[in-house]
C-alpha cells in the first residue's frame, strides 16, 4: 500500500466518524424537542392566541352594614380568550375611600383558555371610629392586551 492510499483510507474513516457524531447530535436534538413538546402538552403555555380576563362581578356593593359585621368576598376570574392568561402580580386592593382593607389570595397565577380561578379576601369588618363609607378597588393585572388592569370595586357603608 502506498503512503497516499493509507492517508485516503484514514480520511474516509474520519468522515464516517463525523457522520456518526452528527447523526447522534440530530437524534439528541429531536429527543429534546419532543421532550419539550410533551411538557407543553401537559398544561403549559398556549403559544399564539390572545388572553381575555373576565370577572364574574365588576361591583360588589354591601350597602349599609352594622359595625362589627364580618364580611368576605370571592371573585371568580375566567380566561375567555385563546391564549394563556398570566397575572402580572398578586391582585391587590387600592383603598379609594375608608381604611383597613382585607388581604387577597389568588388560587392560580396562570390560566389557560377556559380556565378559572378565585380571588378570595380575608375576613374584614369595621368598628366605630373606622366606619363610614368604604370603596376598595381590587386591581387584577394580567397580560390581557385590551384590559391589562381589570378593577372590581367593593363598596360598603358602616355605622353603629
Ligand atoms: Cu375602615
């Protein structure tokens, strides 16, 4: 065998190796893509589409309340859109009038189309000296492009 032949033989061997490595990487890449696809299929983001936030009530009006009456409220929020709805942060209360707002708890921070969650308040009541008219504005901030800050008002008027 001449020197030239031997060199060509080795070159062919290396090419074969490279082909095996490239093939292996392609299979690995395909496996990773399939694995990620499975994760998405298991309740992840809906890619594309537009989320839409809807609350089951936009105003809660307790009217006149006697001081010391214990109250709580729950607001059901539904994604009626076609994309995944995400809360930009925990829903919070802005005290427009009055004092002593309750705290809020959201069941879920991310909703796929058709899914709902409930925002629940802690128990609250007013006493003499902190009674009168109250207006709590509940801000529900999401990635809904047409309604990024949905506000639900909770009105109450307390007296002895
Ligand atoms: Cu108050």
